[in-house]
C-alpha cells in the first residue's frame, strides 16, 4: 500500500518523490530526501532534529513557524520511523 506521506518527515509524496531501494525498486514509505538505497540518509537523526529541518520548508510555503513546529510535533510521532524508534 502506498503511503500518502513520507513515514520519516511527513512530506506529501507523489511518485517522483518516493525513495528507491538498492535494487532500484520504489520504496512506498519514504521520500528520496530521507531514504536512499535501502537505508536512511541520516540514520542517527532525532525526531526533534527532523522537525528543525522541516520547519523552514513549511515556512517557505507560508506557514508560521510556531504552527509548523506544532504540526510536526503532533504528526511525526505517528509515523513509522518514529514509532519504531520508540519501540
């Protein structure tokens, strides 16, 4: 099943933004900015660091920083990457 949003950063994904596995197959869960060739690009990043990276992009889209940060703090813990980190 295709995920509508990256399960690491929460970015909405269309086909071109989807990551690829080592064998070239499309990964349905993660975007190309977070995941590449079967692994996370930043395997040691914390959820708070991911939020810090994502906020400026959301601000560019017109969202106030406080709103972007609050949305990410609510959304990211529900995503596969961060659920797995808690387990």
